[in-house]
């Protein structure tokens, strides 16, 4: 088993992929970072990426699944999350540039693994069908009942 491409985990309403991404520190130096890519049917428009940085609390970023889907093919995003495909050392990778008040990070993830995980999420909830599993009327009634 390739440590960059461990077995995916799909259970019920969540599709996960554990993998190692590279945190780019300089053009010559990077460090491996364990990460978990998650897609949750109950949050159908978003992807969750959790980075385990050797601290007590992992860091999780949440952003639009559509942004990651587009970023597999071409540069996209602005502001806090930017994504683009490229080749590094003969490997296809997806670059994620993340910015927050706490700092900036540039990460590289194996393109094939990310694309396969995204494909599983798209089979589970196809684009344009994200709202099919949402009970908007029920959620609105719950919110209004709490007033």
C-alpha cells in the first residue's frame, strides 16, 4: 500500500480519504502532513479537510466541493482558498493555498487520490442534486418554532 494513497473509507453518509499531503516550506523543502478529506451527505455542498500537524487539536478547513472539483482541472479560487493542478517531480499534484489570520500554507496532494475521492463523492451526491437530501422546509419550521 502506498502511504500517499491508503484505503478509502466510505461509511453511511460520509466518504473519507486518509492521505499524506506535503506542506511546502520553501522551493527546496517540504514536510509530510497526515490529512483526512471528508465529504458528508448532510453537508452536501462542502468538503472538509483535516490536517494533523502534531498538535493537540487538528486543523480543519471547510470549503465548497465545487471549488475542489474545478481545482482538479484548472486554477480557481481567490482569497482564503486557491486550488490548481500541476506536475512536481514527474507527479501530478493538486496545490492548495490556504490563508487565514493565523497564517498561510501551501500544500500539495496527490492528484489521483484526490480525484478518486471526489469521484466517489460525486457518485454519492451528483452535482446539482445536493439539495435533494435536505429538508429545507423542516429545518425552517424548526428554526421558526424556536422563536
